[in-house]
C-alpha cells in the first residue's frame, strides 16, 4: 500500500464511521475514466443495510474530506466511488518517493546450495537468481538479511569417493570438478558391486565425520575445487553471494549428536530397522503408512534431515533469525514441511519459516532441461550461450544476456515451470529484461541532453498522470514482494512502468516542449529512470546506460 493509498483509505474509513468500521476497499482504477482509485464500499454497506448503494455513496461522498488531495469524488454505476488525485498531489508524491526504515528484523535466506563434486545445474540457477532478488528486496525494505549458502558437502558419498581415490592411487589435487564428478560415478558403481569396498567406504565416512586428518584433507580439497568452480558461475551471474556466506551441511557436523539426544529426551524418536526416526502425525505415504524423518541412519551416519534440523537451531539460536526463508525447488516441499513441523514440535523453531518453492526449467521439448545425451546441462554453458546471443551488443553483451536469463526466471510466478527459450528471453519487445534495460538506457540518453532535472510541477496529460501514478507505487510493490516473496510482482510492476513510459513518449514531447512543461517532463523522466534502475537493481539485473 503506497502512502497515498493509505491516507485515502483512512479518510474513507473516517467518512464511513457512521455506518461502522469498514475496510475501505480502495483499489487502483481499472480504467482511466474511473479516475485513479475506486472503492465499492457503498455497495457493501448498502447490501448489508438493505439500502440503495447510490444513496449510501452520496452520503459517504458528503462526509469525505479529500479536497486537499483529490478532485471532487464521482459516483458511478450502481454506487462506485471514483477518486482522481489532484495533479499537485501526484507531483508531490513523485518528487518525494517513500523510503523504508529499518525493521530491526533478521531474515535468514538459504539459497543457491549447489553440491560439492557436481556441476551446478538449472535448478541452482533458479535458487540463486530468486534468492538474490529476495535478499535485495528484503534489504531495501528494511530487513537485516543473512545469506546462507547451504552447500551440499557432507554425506556418505565422500567416503566412497575418498576410498576410490586411495584405491586408484590418484592424488586428490589432480582432479578438477569434471574429474570429481567422474570419480563419483566410478565410486558409486564400485560401491554397488563390491561389498568389501562398500564396507571400507562406510568406515571412511566414520573417519571423515570424526575428523581423521588425512581423510579431512582430501575432502577439503574436493570442497575447495568445487567452491572455486561455483565462484566462476557466481561471477558470471553477478550474485550477492560471497564465500563467507557458505555454511555447508558439514558445518553442522558437531551439532548432530545433540540433535539426536534432544529429540530422544523429548520422546520424539523411534527405532525403525536400526535407524532413529521421528514419526509426525499427519505425514503419511500414499499407501497410508507413516512417513519418517530419518534423523540417524542405521549405519550411524547422519543425512540431509539431521543437518537441516541442526541448521534450524543455528539460525534461531545463534543467528537470531526472526524469519527463515528457504529457496529450494518444489520437489523438496514435503522435506521442509516435515523439518519445520519436527523443529516446532521440539521447541526449536518459534519464528516463521517459509519454503520459497519454485518450478522446473524445461527444455524446448517441454521436458525437464537435459543435454541431448540426457545429462545435466552445465550452468556455465547455458549462461555463456545467453551472453553469446546478446553479443551483437558488444559492450553490454554480458549485462543483456545475463539480465535476459534472470528476468525470464523472475518474471513468471516462481511456482510455475518455464521453458528455457533464449530467443524469447533476449527479445527487445514484450515483458523481457532487455526491454526494460532499453527503456532505462533510452531515458539515460534523453536526460544526458537535458539540464539537471528539478521537480515535477505539472501533470496535465493523462499519459503523464498515468506514469506518475505508477511511479508512486514503487515502495508498495517492494514491500509486497518482501511479504509474499514473489519477485514476479516487481517484474509486472516494472513492465507496467516501461509500458506507461512508451505511451508517455508517444503522447507528450519532452525535449521539444518548452518552459515549465519541459522542465516538469524532464523531472518525470528522471523519476522514471530512478524507479527502473532501482527496480532492475533489486532483481539483480544491470541497467547499462547505453544499449
Ligand atoms: N543441496 C540441495 C540440492 O541441491 C539443496 C539444499 C537446500 N537447503 C537446505 N537447507 N536443505 O538439492
């Protein structure tokens, strides 16, 4: 809700006080002829009191005190009240954009989370892009944001891989990420085929988890190689993630026995086939059998659930989170539901925890994105092809190519799947990143030819008013994204701004107009440029000055 919107709402509520306490139901008007805002409160009240809504509307309007902000209110149709802001009200709102104060609240955002010894894939792209945008938006809206890159760097597979390395007599140092991935595949086959090797691998996991120096050194090398590779992708992508944000699964190793102990003390654990499990009411498989959270496996090892439970405790107790956000694909919905429920039952989680779930990236065939051979598409290759596609733009190829990919990801409702279609992503028309970047660059060029803009002083044309009205909604949109964690709302808003801008260009001359009109329109352009620049910045998208 913008500041204007809330002032108007209060005034309407005051005018309706004689009827009771009502939600003013103030909405942006759907058509220019209905003014800037409209409310159907009179219809609501009329229905309740069984009185003609138009009469109620007339009484509301006579009570309404809005002369300082609006034109005289109009009653339309069955009893709608339409409000049109005075040009000076709009101008003042554009000239004094709202800012946010610190909310004194910490939000932990768990995102990106690639896995060691594996290439990052499109799922990690989504998590990284959405997570970054949310961190930017939350920060802008006044939250203290703590980024946590929950890298997958722990588990039984490292026992297998290290044992395989030792058997093959290869130095850990000789392997790059590609090599690690192949090593993983060899060790997996070996593990499945050879019981003797499997036993050794299991012992190796115990050595790793209990801190045996030689084992740890080899593991650390695998982690380093992988993180260095992830950093290259992050660099190309341009993310807000730093190495210091990496708090991988392994970071919780020492807390795991205590997680078990405390759950056990509370009587929440049951032994099932040698594993320690928590069975929570309401969680059942398709066949109706109870679903466990496996806290400790039958071989004594800890898995994904145990580290996530420890992570919750760390985030609440040590990081003092007021809100925890997990940006992870939709397939893990049940996992997080169970982890949150168990953590709440155990008394570890007393703040909101949200799974910011997202859909799958699809290939041109409408199936999950894979290489022709059915393998995972490497994220670096994908990003490089986007930069390549935008390379006719020379100096801005990276900004445009990467911006196009990010915008395509962010602009559809994150719950939906989308097809990775580079041609559509880099298009200069429609709701795309390059379209918004171009709108920004064009404004920059225009403003470079104009004197320093001062203030918007007149808004006579409908196209000017429409653009100005949209600009006043920026802060409210950011706040809404901070609440709903849906970045596409910001994209939809920015696209509306850019579209209103092009109507404004068509209907109002800027540089070739004169006097106060010219100065005011230049200021309106400057305010628009600022909104586009800030908005793209929040989405993690660069806004080059020229394109
Ligand atoms: N590494 C996991 C994966 O690639 C995602 C981790 C999500 N975060 C978490 N706290 N479990 O699927």
